[in-house]
C-alpha cells in the first residue's frame, strides 16, 4: 500500500491498522489481518544487492488456519495473496492435486524394465497419444508446465 514513507512515519498508523503482540514470537502483528503466521527465522539468502529471501518455519498461526490434529492448512480459511512484482499481486485460483510419482511408478509408466534398466521403444508416447484420444488427460495435472490439463491448453503448448 505504501512504499516511500519516511522511517519516522508509521505505515500501520497511516493505514489505520492496530497491532497486537505475537503469541509465539515477540514481534507485533496486524490485528485486522485475516491471517497471522508467526515464524522463526531460519535462513536469509541474498538474491541480489537489493533483494533478500527470508526462509523460516511457522511456529504459530491464527486459530482456524491449521488443523491441529492433521497439521494441514485449511485453504478455506487461509486465502493467500502472492506478490508478483511491482504493484501486481495474485490470489490463489483454481486448486488441483499433483500426485508425486514414485520411481517404481515412473518405471512402469515409461516401460522401463527394472532388471535390465532399459525402456521399451515408444511406450510412453503411445500411451500419451492413447490418453489424448480418449480425453483422459484433460483433467490431470501437466507434469511439463504444472497447469491443469485441458485440451485447448495442451494443444497450444504441446504437453
């Protein structure tokens, strides 16, 4: 919202927000924020002379954000906003699952004989062509571009 305020002028006060003390970390947080994640610093990477990437671990989240039994994020309560660049931001759009493939699954999909360590010729390309013909690839996550497969998308980028 603000980017060039002098160091003696509070951006929080200018935005008419209030602060509360953190629960697990002794740093104030914005009381009106729908999500409050408190993190413990792990590492800072110098990306360039003007940019740093801070990595940490979440030690506290506002109630309702994380399921305490399963330790999973409730995506209906946690609605992240991503900073892209400049003044551009993005909200989380369509959600989809992308199952991580095991080595054994990859071998089976690609026709690799585990004992011999070699692939059957054209087995993957033939299966991909067969899947395209019956439309079964259209709702799977694309391993190449990580978007959700749709016929019009895959035709454009040749996934």
